[in-house]
C-alpha cells in the first residue's frame, strides 16, 4: 500500500500495473508528502485525464521531479 512508502523514497515505478484512478488519487496524495522524490514512472496504467492533469500540475509545482506517464 502507498501509505507505507517511506518519506526517504526517491523513485516510484508503477509501470504497466493496471492501476486505476482510485490508486492514482492515493498516489497523488502521497507524493505531496515525499520530500526526496525525484522520479515517478506510471506509464501504461488506466488513469483518466483527470489523474493525468493532476500529475501534470504536480510536475509544474515540482519541476525537479521527473514524471513519465
């Protein structure tokens, strides 16, 4: 579960995991609490445009984080 990710984590890779918006919302909530995050790879999942837009906004607010979706 995402709530168990340590705050020290630097990279998240959830490529092709068939995750949906429910998990996407949890991920977006969690990444705001990860100060050392530098990369998120979440391509090939079942995210709606809303989740993708939230990830885009996160990227705008956190330009140091590479996001691949």
